[in-house]
């Protein structure tokens, strides 16, 4: 069940933010350096969010198959 708890902030998020701030202080090239950092090392919270969403989505698909539910039908009815 712990797989379905949304991810929370950790110290690695702060380290990533500090690195981004340091790179942002570089005149003229700071913005580009931040983008390169984000391409090389994805923000830790974003990585955990992506993993969480995949786990949650897979759990919904398993539930749909096991219970023979059709989630799209429920979502359409909710939006009406």
C-alpha cells in the first residue's frame, strides 16, 4: 500500500535546487546551464512522481482486469 502514497520532498530536492541556483548565478550562460542540468539529472521529486504515477496507473489497470471494471466509462459518467 505504501507504493500508492504520493511522493514527498527529500534532501535531494534541496541539493538539486541549490545546484540550480548556483548555475543560475552564472552571467549569460546560467539559464542554459540549468537546462543542461535538468536534462542530465532530472529533479528528484519529478522522478519519484513519475514512478508513483506509473505504479498507480498499473494498479488501476490490474483492478480493471481483475474486477472487470471499465474505468473509462466511470470517468465519462463523472465528467457529465
